[in-house]
C-alpha cells in the first residue's frame, strides 16, 4: 500500500463545516431575525448557513 500512496489524489477544497455548528447558526439567525450575511463568523460562512 505504501508504494502506491504517492499516486492517490490529494484532498482539494475547503473542509466541511461541522453540522452541529451550522445548525446552531441557523437557529441563531432565525431567533434573532437576522439576515444570513449578518450571522457571526463562529457559525461558519453565511452562504453555508443559507444553503443547508
């Protein structure tokens, strides 16, 4: 296996945001009547909150 590992594709893109954190962000936005773009960065990107 070690001989072929160099030929495996490398990971690309941004790591997925934790689902629990995103759900907390969605609840926060709804409870406080905010727009998605006004969500705190601690919950992940606002686009992620909106899409999920």
